[in-house]
C-alpha cells in the first residue's frame, strides 16, 4: 500500500483533519506523541488498531505537508 493511501481526509471524521485510514487517530496526534518522547512501541500500545506502517505513513504525510508553501499568483 502506498504511504499516502494510509492517510484519509474526510470532513465527517475528526473535522476533516488527516487521520490514519479507518481510524480517528489524527496525523497530529502521532506527531505530537513523537514530539513528547513517545516511542513507536508505546504509540502502538496506546492505539493497538494501528500499525508501525501507519505511524510511518503519518510521519511521512506530516513531513510532506510541511514542505508545501503558498505562491502568490498575479490575477489579471
């Protein structure tokens, strides 16, 4: 499965925030847990319905989104 296929954005789930597909675990939750020192094993213990690959996908998605930037486009 492609990394980004593991991430879903659905306006009816968690207000449209990116989540691990089929769950209500947001990418932000995973990033936040890593930022506060949790290890992958601990995260899986907290959310046993996600996998290590799901965690990798969430981190990859977050990194990809951070690389985006807006470009002003002249109109007219």
